[in-house]
């Protein structure tokens, strides 16, 4: 049953992304960057460094974010929405499933992440 729900969610997510083409929208990318770096929103910088850069202090718990432009949008979305789908022991919180980020905020975040090479 869990597999069916995951497959349905992946299909819906893929459909939304393929129809919207949101990754090319500069406003969405700016909003995603804001979510990425704002403590009261995504606060991704608390655990992730960008483009393989080493940073002092926070940003060392999660993997360095690089080459994300090659990732499928639906995979990035799912990783943010519910990382436990692909990694049941992930330390990353389920931002979407827990209601911390909306569907639109996750879309914006994915648009920004797709700019990271």
C-alpha cells in the first residue's frame, strides 16, 4: 500500500512539473533561494553547503549540494517533501509531509536547486 501511495505521489508530482515548466521562472528561482537561506522557512543552509564549498560551523550535517541541475525535478521535490520515501533513516526532516513548506514553496525551492551545478 505504501508503494502504491508513493507511486501515485510521484506520478502526480511528475505531471505537475512537466506541465508547469516552473524551473525556468526567474521569480520562482529567487523565491526558492530565499526559502533556502531563510531561517524561518527552509533553512537549508543549516545543514547543507552549496556547490561543494566548505563552510565553517553549520552546513556540515547534510551532504554538500552540487550538480543538482542534473537531478529530475520530481526527485528533488520528493526529497524535500518526504525524504523517507527513498531513505527511511534520513536525518532530513519531511518539510512537505510535516506541513512546514507548502507545495508552492517546495516548487520554488526545487527551481532554485536546479540552478546549482
